[in-house]
C-alpha cells in the first residue's frame, strides 16, 4: 500500500532496555517517511528525557490509517530494537 504520511515514535529506556516508555513529540505526523527520518535526530535530542537510551522510528501511514483511527503497538525486542505495528482500531457499532 502507498504511504501518504509517516508517524514518528520516540521511546526512552533504561540502559538495559528492560523498562521503556513512550516520549511525546510535538509533531508526531509528517508528510512523508523522508520528512520523518530527517526530523528524527533533532526530536531525539530535544526529547527532554533523562532516559539513558532513546530510540525512534518512523512508520508509514496509508490513507485509510490517516482517515480512520489506528492503534499503535510498540515493543523493544531482545536485541534492543524498537518495533512498531499499526492496527485498525475497533469500530463501535450502534445496536438496538
């Protein structure tokens, strides 16, 4: 699928990456993966966190994800890499 935007995710971790938390960024959505990747180093430096490790990744967004709602699930794997998965958020359906 074609990506029409990109999501920037920043995560701060303890030295061994056993405890990690998401770091809010002022602008999490970018026009393209290229714009997101270009902004990533600056956002990491400006994060204001005291965490020993700061990781960041950019994930492409499809038009459906931009128009609708999606859930962002992230994890730091055993090798210390940040992984991100975007999933469709469940839609509420009115019933009688």
